[in-house]
């Protein structure tokens, strides 16, 4: 049962990496448009499917219903730009996908600052040595990511107006390495800020995120277990008369 969703998620992740690269290569080389357009169309549909599934597992109805909407918007951008040329369609889809992604991330991170921020909650789950002194830092990191997402959107708008060539590079391929640079910079600052304390490395972070994702999918399954599946020694189980005594229960006289 878990194989098919895993394959779908892996395929969607692969498309998320392959499609922008294929679009960039097609536009730069002037060939391979068929493969690039096919990848972009499948990616648009896969993005909606992934959002729909994630919204259901995380119990976020708005995210779930945003899935089909995102797919329709991406396909519309691909088709509308495609009326001019295949290159225009690919760039339109890439630009809209970039804007949707970073606008959504900015909204989620900014909204979380009203309480425990996204980074604070994640750090609590991943770092067994998390303490109150780290809350201020994790909130600052959340603010930093909000600024980063906002700069991505601002840079896209400015480059589209003044340097379309650089804009095409940003929305297809360049934005992903910038995310890695930002994450690495935060990691180095964290090591300096909490030197001498336990910190969560990249491998632990990735594994922790995967565990969190798996736990987010499991609650309904655990809470719906029938009472018959509960161990007999649990406090909530009802002991049968005479069970474990080796003799029949005594009848009242």
C-alpha cells in the first residue's frame, strides 16, 4: 500500500528537478521543446496531486483544494505562453511555478510567526537537546527565510522587467542553488551561535523531516485501531473473569 504513494512522491520530486532543467536547456539550445513541454505539463499535474495528498495527510483543507487550482494555473500559463512559442510557454509556466512556490512558502512561514514559528516547531522535533534559549534564534531564522522568499519574488519581478534573460535563469534553475546557499549559511551561523552545544546535522535534519512526515500520516491509523487489537495487559482492557487464574470463576452461592 505504501509503494505506490512513495513512487508517486519520488516521481513528482524527480519532475520538480528535471522539468526546470529541461526548460532551461530547451530555451538555451533552441531544441528539445517537445520533451521540455511534456515534462512541464506532467509536473503541473503532479504538483496538484502532491498538494492534494499533502493537504489530506496534514489535515489542511485549504492546501488540499489548492492542489487542483495550482495545476490549472500552471497548465494555463503553459498553454497561454505556448500560443506565442514553445519557449514562451515554458518560461511562463516556470515563472508562475516560481511565484506560486515562494509566495506559498512566504505565507506559511510568516503566518507561523503569530505563535511557534515553523523553524521553532521543526527544531523541537528534530533536536532532543532543544531548550528555551533557542526559541529566539529559531524565530530569527524564520524571519530570515521570510526575507529570502520575499527577495526571490522581488528579484523575479525586477528581472522580468529589466533583464528577461537573467529572469529566465532565475525561475528555471538558479533559484534552487540559492536555497542551498541560504540553508548552508544558516547552518554555519547556527554552529557558531551554539558552539559547544549539540546541533542537528544535515543528515539528522533530513531523517527527522521524513519521520515527521510519516508521523503526520499515521495518527488516524493509530487512533482508529479496534479495541480488540489492544494488548490484554493494558489498563484500558477488560479482564475476563478467571483469566490467568487457572481455574473457573467461583459462582455465588
